[in-house]
C-alpha cells in the first residue's frame, strides 16, 4: 500500500480516477460569521443612538422652557414621559421592544435625572460615584473602587449635568467659582471641581445618601462592632458621655454617629449642626441646622461655628455636630463643659491620639490666644470617649479603638484603650480580616457617671478573653 493509500484510509484508488481538487483556501478578506454579528450589533447600537438623539432634540423643541420648571417636578416628569411615548410612536425606524425601553430610560435620565450616572445612583450596591472627566467614571461597591463602563459624550455634556445638579440647590460653578459643595434633594453629598483648577476635565463626586439608614443590628452584621460593644456604646449614650467619633474619609464616621444618636432617649431635645444635612434622627424633638456658604457677592455665609453658638441658646439637652473641622471645635468643647453632657461629634483623624491633637489644632484656629495647657485641660474635661472608625484594606469599615479620655498627667492628655481590633487574627480565604473588637481588660473610670443615670453594664463587659 502506497503512501497515498495509507493517507486515504487504505482504500486503493482506481488508476484512471482523477484526484479530488483540494479545497480552496479561505479568503482572508472574506467576512467571518462573528464579524458579521459584531457589525450588525454596532449598526443596531448606532441606529438606537441616532433615534435617541433625534427624539431628545424633538423633546427639547416641544417642551422648551418647561424642562427647567423645578416647581412642579411631578407634572414635568409625567409630561416628559407622555411626549416621549408620542415621539416613539411616530418614529419610523424599526425598533425592538428592548430598544424602545432603553431609549425611554436614557432620555428620561438625561432630561430629568443625572444623565449617564443616573443608573449608578439607582444601584443600591453603589455607595459613591466618582467622575474623573467625561470618559472615566469609578464607583465604590462593598468598600472597593471599581471602574464603570459609563461615559459622558464630552466635557460639555458633563458640565451640563454638573450645572443642573448645583443649580437645583441654588448654587453655581464656573471659572470664578470652580469648586462647589452641595446636597441633592435626597441628602446625597456632591462635590464638583471644574477647569481651570481641574486639569483633566471636570470632576464630580457623589456620596450617596442611604434612604434606609443603617441600624446597630446592621453594623453588628457587617462586623463593624460586636454585640458586646453595641451594648457598651448604648450605655455610654444613655449615660450622657460626650463622645467623639474619629476616622478617615469614607470610613463610616457619619454612619456610626447616626447609629449612636439613635440611642438618645426620645424625651430629650436634640439640636443638630451640619455642613450638609446627613443625619437621620428618628426622635420627635429634633431641631436640624445646616450651614450656608456665601452668595455670589460673598455675603450671607453662616458657618458651623455660628450655628453651634446659636444652638447653645436653643435650650438643647444634646448637641450633635456632624463634623468639626475649624474653630467650631472651641464652641463644641465649651458646650460639653457647660452642662450639655451627652453631646456627639465627628472629626478626621487616624488614631484616638491624633484626634486629640487635631482637636487641639482646631481650637487654635478659633483665633483665641489660649495656652496649650488650657486647651488640653478643656479637651480632657469635655471628651469622655473616642471611637475610632477605619476602612480596612479589604474594604470593610470597622471600629478599631474604643478609648476613654482619663484626664491630664502633667502636660499630656491620658488615654486608655477599652477595646481594640484584633489584627492578629489574620485573613480568611477571601482576604477579609477575621478579627473583631476585643476588650483590653481595663475598667473605665466613667462607670460611676453611668450609674448616676441608672445605666449598669454587665460585669464581663470589659473582661479580656482568655487565650
């Protein structure tokens, strides 16, 4: 059997049989099936984009100035949807049902909402949206930053969305005022920075406001604190200790403060002071104050310090300051030292010791020529407890320190840690920290203060675990 017979499977060919022609080589330039599908997908996408742009222009021509009517937002939304359906019904381009739904949603978001980022703001898993120019959008999910596939058409498109957001709250942003802090109607915090100080295009940061605020049970479930420490903190709030919540940006300070404020008895009068109203207190007797920036002429500013001083004249049982970041720290300390026990506030710091140092610095920012020892004595007398909140490398937010301010020793404010996060427990297979808050074994000195308010803690609350 020859080589050709072996290749053909061992069946001999007739001598006069002509060989079969070899198959023609595939033309490299011929379109493959996958290429045809992708091309068809691009054409369909381009067709939908053209229809969307055409309908959006027609909608703007029909409604005109009514699109900027902010007084009747419900009527405007209904009018926009009705007009959209009419325009789509008159559209001659064949569209699938899914494409029609997509066009309605995208045009509605563009006209009534926040454009391309509106779906991100509706996503319950997204806690923060960060726009670094038209083509770079990032979101925070479960404590981690991830890129998003959302894009703006161009810089002008992004600027229109920023202008719409800030104009709804009576603010403006332009070259003369290129930075703005604002608050959305639902309470979400907004920061916008535009050229010339933003070099790579306008920047927009939105920290979403939880419509359903976290409870202490949620924090226990998340591992932010333990059931034992939740009971301790509830006792400290009911026992009218002055509490300072310290932490970095996005570490969960405001969330922790909101949970702590939920322990305040319902029969007490609470006055809250915030730069941007975020706290959600469920007590009935609450007065909420919010600072106000200067207007276009540079007038009319009402600072947090002005509000703290005014709060002292409002007969508060408790004063809750969303965050101290300037000379308002001095007025807050004065309030804590003049009969407003049980007050709460937050500040930015990395450790409880750093929180005391930063508090001291902010008191100096008040412009009072006070000796350092006098300031430290005020701090040591006013603050009873420091709760340190941190966002760990795995994206989780944990309370890492619960520290008592004991008093002064010579020129130094003395702290003692009651609970510390156990970093020695290591990580699980998913990279999350296994550790929890563990008692150090030290008994606090404020137990007598708690007892005076009828608060008794279990004997093993501060007992260190045996290893």
